[in-house]
C-alpha cells in the first residue's frame, strides 16, 4: 500500500526500513499499554469457591496472588478475549529478542532456562489461584518456550560466525519470514499437541503447564534443524 505521491521504490524503501528494532518496539509498546490496563491494581480479579455449606462464594486474591497471576497471564496478554495463546507467543518473540541483545550465548541459554523455571512456578501458582488445570489465560509457558524454537538456527549462526547474530537477522528482511514460519509452527504444535505434548499436561502443577510447550518447541526445533542441514 502506497500513499498518494509515493512511488513503488519509496514504498519498498519504507518496507525495508520497517523491521528489526521497530517491530520489537511496537510489540513492547503494545505490551506496556495492555499490561498497564490489566495491572492488578486497576482490575479486580476474583475467583469462585465453595464454602462449607456448598454455597458459591467469591474471593478476591491477595495483592501478591494478583501480581503472580498477572505475570502468569503474560503481563496481561493472556487476558485477550480471543487467541490468548497466540498473543502470549508474540510476547515470547519479544522475550527471544531481549535474550539476543547481550550477544552472549551463555546468557541466552541461562536466560532461557531461568524463564522456563519461572514459568513452572508462576503457572503452578496460577492454577492454585484460579483453581483450574492449565487455564487458557495462562500464557507464560508459551512465552518461556519460544526461544527454544530458534535454538538450532541460533547455534548454526553461532558456529559460523562465533558470535550470536543480531536481532535484526530474525526480525527484518528474509529472516522475518523465517521467524514468522517458526512462530506458526510453534502455534500449530501447541494447539494440536501431538504425542507426547498432550500427555505431558498430566504432570503436576506448573510442570505440566510448561512442559507441553517445551515439547512443542522441541518439535519446531527439530523441523528447523532439518531445514538447516
């Protein structure tokens, strides 16, 4: 789409210049706006339980529980009225980009591991607070698992140049299309849950919530590896 007076060449230049950090900043801006709108202090979160007589009662979580739930819900992205897992996975791309910024493979791997462990804890807390098993609004597991999808691609680049590739390689030019394809593969495996993804959900607490996304990401990583051969 070109504006009046804009030539095709100008439109192409704009399209090429719009990527990389610009996309990350837009994702961050949307996350900040939506996260602020769903911050626990500005939104009352309630849950329903049964009292001793069997009557339904409404409870308001404590401030710490509300904060833990907000984080487990992807800083508010999981409260989207439709496709919360997809929006959470988009935040996962932002997390992936943040891990790339230091340019250290050790920090990338350490950050990914810490993110997964935090997902286990926060998702387990969300199940306790909401009294549900793997609630649809809890998307921190998707966020934490996304970097695993790109690990073969990342390691291939690292072995070639002995350094992590820049963020722009994944979010601009041809790399943007590869990232989009990887993202869609992750959503496919996360939704269809082939063996043993679905079976892993039977694990207790946040382990079951997180491990199914880890296994979905491993499926994607194997496919990415096949294309890299």
